[in-house]
C-alpha cells in the first residue's frame, strides 16, 4: 500500500493538491491519515490537519512542511514504523 502514499505525496510535490487529496482520502490506515493531515496543513486548514493527525494519536507537527513531507516520504518508502 505504500505505493499509494508515495503517489499522493508525489502529486502534492507536483502541485496537484486535488489529485493527492482525492487519492489519499480513499485510504484509512495510519500513514494515510498522516498524509491526509499533511495535505490539509499544506492547504492552510490547520483544524482539519489536526483532526487527521489526532486520528493516529499525534499533534500537528511543528516542523516545516518540507521536513514533514520528507518524513512522510521516508516512512512510506521504507515502511518504517512511526508509532
């Protein structure tokens, strides 16, 4: 399933927020919730971002969007545990 997470992040990196959001909203695993939260954070909708991060017991991170993108991409690429 990490392929879908990476694809959503790649779409976001290419400026296709709508495509990334449409793709990731069909998944409900922990990493998808983090990616979903990241997308809403990127959009500037922090309350929605907070909802998605809280679904997996996390707060919206205080790192930069670039750092969060890199963290999520690495998690998806390596299937690391993030909890």
